[in-house]
């Protein structure tokens, strides 16, 4: 009844026809560079181009032991580089196929020369992500784990790195498997009921199905909800610092970064362009954006900056609106109050070290129930309170651990949404006592959509698309 659409290789079987090669390290000057060869002829090829101490071949050393020697051009025995090479024997390798890695000097020339020699001697250039694709097709990891490899490599924040590591270790895959098992149990109940269509069995079956469907619904929904967090952990909380000129916006950026990134002067209109930086506060990544002070201006450059700042407001996760406590509220301040209405926003009243001119009550009356914090950035006061509030607004003091399963991949989120619709349809049918065999289609679709996340039920073209986004050599 339930079949896989992708052909995956059997345990221990090396079915890839070609032996592939790629430079596994990043281009540039480095201590070492690694050329990686994978497939059934890997050892044979390296035996032709590698010569160890006392003329020993790599195949004469034990697998997983480094062999010292030279890569040579077999045509004229000319040495190409002094290297360490290691042979990893199938199936205990990254791809489950034979792999040889050559550690050579890390400049662009040695790695390229070795790559060329390997190509001349029978390997072909690996496609993007082909090593990991083989690991998937050979059944060492599932698709969600393969995607985690790519996310791990491209992680920009500690949190997204940890999310990917958890996914690589099978956190998400196990959860998906649990939910799919429940769907399978539902299908089994339906089969029994169709085979023995007595009334009482059908009644029991409806109750059981309702229970399972509800559990599945709750679990899928929880995963979908986590994707908001996933996006933030991956890309950072997009935070815009907004305010009229000279209130201390750039000073705030510098204080949060703990470095003098933006120019700060007492001339209003100092910042004219948008300045973006990443910071991590209590493990939570923020993409923080300093903007030009909002005011009407005839200066063309400054005006573009002001317009850019206004544009950013709609795409922000959070706004920090800064006001100057040493000055009366002005028209510009009221414009800003207007701009932040209905937005996720913290109000910062800065320059508390100076004589007070601002009527805070006026601010409170106008901004509504937004959180208000006072600060003196030059004296380092209030920054801690602000940092705490920033994190609390998004995570309410929750610390994320490695055990939390967080969806951070759009493909997964979309499949979960489809699976949720399927189970909702099934739940509605159960409520309406629709004949039991009609439920089967929805539940099966739910099971299949979930299976697409781990790659159990997926087509070849989707797989090709996913791996084409990998880097070469992984
Ligand atoms: N006394 C006092 N001065 C401050 C404080 N914060 C910033 N300043 C000063 O206020 C002036 C303006 O600071 P900036 O950070 O450049 O202000 P800004 O909002 O980025 O200004 P624009 O880029 O022109 O929009 C500088 O002279 C800062 O040193 C504070 O808490 N107290
Ligand atoms: Mg500035």
C-alpha cells in the first residue's frame, strides 16, 4: 500500500557508478587543503598517483591510518606535492562508499594540481553536495539530516549552529517518525474496520481515530509554531534604532556592539545611511540597524537616509525608538510616535545625565502601553535593562536547549502546513461521521507529506534541487 518513490541503496551496497573528486577546503591560502575522492575506484586511482615512503602504496597501509608520501604525475613520476593521505573503507565512511582524502599544502595551486591529476586518472568532478547526497542515497542519513549539514556549514549564529547540530543528530527526524507512526496506526485501524465492518468496531475506531488525529494535530502545530523562533534564531531579531537626529542612536549601536562602529558627533544629521551589524545578547542573535535621524531636510543624501529608515520600519521585528530627555518633545518626536504605532517597540528615553526638559508623561500618554526604559548611554546606564528587555520580548526568559526541536527550514515548514491541512480534513470527516474508508486518503497524504521531510517519500527532482544548493566538496 505504502511505497517509497526514491530508490535508496541497500545496506553496504556501493551502487554509484562514478568515482568523484572535489576540493573539500575553501579556496585561498591555508595550512592545509584537502582533496576528497569517493567511489569504488578511489583507492585504485590514488594508488596510481600517490607514492609513500619506501615506495609504499596507500593500499598497503591499514584503512584510517595516515600515510606520508608524495602525489606524483604517473606519466613522468614528477612530484606534485608532499602530502598525508588516508583511505576510509566502505561502509564506515561519510558516504558509506570508499573515500580517500589527500591532505596537501593549502595554497590554490597544490590543491588544483592534485585535483587535475585525480581527474586525469579516472575520477569525475563532484557535483554540488554530491558527497552528502550519496550519504543520503546510501541510507546513512535521511534528508532532514542532509539539509542540516548544509545549515551547519552556513550557520551565522551560535543558536542556528546548535539547531542544525540537533537536526543532524536526528532530533527532527525522530520527531517526524513518531508522528508518522501515529498516522500509520490510524491507517491500521481503518483497515481493520473496513475488513470487519460491524457497528461496534466502527464506533470504537472513530474514538481511537479522533484521539490520534488530535495528537498528530497538536504535534504538527507545535512544530509549525516553532518556525517563527527558527527564523529569528537563524537570521537574528531585525531591530531598527529610530529617533530624531542627535538623540544618541549611533551611540546606542556602539554601546550594544561594545565598539565604535558608527560615527558619533554632536552635529544633528551625522548618520546618513543605514548601518547593519550582528550582535548576540544572552545567546540570542540580533541584526541591529542604526538609521539616519528622522527629520525634514533639504540635504539630498540625508533625505535618502531618512526615507530608507522609514521603509525599514515595516520589515522590522522590533523598533527601539530613542527620545532625548534633555529636550522638549518636538514635531519630529511626534512623527516618530506616529511611525511606531501598532509596532513591536521599546521606547528609550536617553540622556538622563543632563538636566530634564522632556515631559515623560506626554511620551507615556502618546505611545500607549509600550515598554519605556531610561538610559544615559555616555554613562553606560540603562543598557543592561534594555538588553534584558530585548531578549524577554521574544523569548520571555526561556533558554533554548539542544533538545528543543525548532523548524528553521522553509521546505519543512511548508510540508508541515500541508500535513496539518490533511489531518484537519480527517478530523472534520471524523466529526461528521463520514464513512471510515473516506478518511484513508487524508491520513495517507499526511503520512506522505511528513515523509517528504525525512526524504522517505520524495521524488528525484526534489532531491536534485535540494543538493544543488550545497557547496562543492560537501
Ligand atoms: N549627555 C549625553 N550625551 C549623549 C548621550 N548619548 C549620546 N550622547 C551624545 O549625543 C550626541 C549625538 O549622539 P549620536 O549617537 O551621534 O546621535 P544620533 O541619534 O545617532 O544622531 P544622528 O546620527 O545625527 O541622527 C553625541 O555628542 C553623543 O556623545 C547620553 O546619554 N548623554
Ligand atoms: Mg547617528
